C-alpha cells in the first residue's frame, strides 16, 4: 500500500512552532517512528509552504497512490484550489489536523478540504496522522 503524508504551510516548524498547541516533536522525527511502526506501508512524505506545490503533488500521486493523508494547515480554511484538486484526483484523501480546529477560532471551522475528503481527523496531536493511516489499512 502506497500512502503519501502531505503537509502544508508552517508545518515544517513543528517542534518549534506554538508547542503548547502543536507539541514539541519535529515532523521528521515523528515520520521516522511512523515508518518503523508501519513498515508494511510504502510511506512517503512531502511538505510545502507553497499552495501550487501542494496541488502539483496531489496531481502527481493522485492517480497511483492508495491514499493521501493531508494536513493543509491554514490553506484548509482558504484554498478552493486545493479542494478542487482533491475533487479531480482518484486517490482518497483523509484530512487531518493536529489541533481540534473546531475548538479554536471561527475561521478554522471552515474547510475546503472536508467536502471532498473521505473523512476528517482532528485534535489528537500527531496521533491524528496515525489514525488516518490505520483507517487506510
Ligand atoms: C492545523 C490547524 C490549522 O488551522 C492551522 O492553520 C495549522 C495547523 C493543525 O494541524 O492543527 O497550520 O492544520
């Protein structure tokens, strides 16, 4: 099974960025743990702060991979284009968030990803990604 974890803007700062919300582990360290634990999955990771690069990656893997775990960061709440990209590809996407976006500011309650996603997992810290992987399995 081929799965891509796709992270959007500012998620490269995990470990340093608002640790009280997002925790103190870097994504790279977490990804190494995930790869060891789920060694039967062909697991890939890509992060970009650039909206178009995220869309290009969705197009690149969206007709061959078995699943995409997407944390689009703040683009979740703004990007019609990422929502459209998910609509246009075949690979199912699970939307994830580290924090419980519904318990935060109102602007985080809107998602352009969710209407086109297989499901949404939010609020479980980095475990949100693991729950998404388990769902694909
Ligand atoms: C986030 C929630 C978003 O609202 C925020 O802009 C992020 C991270 C999360 O994982 O909790 O960058 O997607």
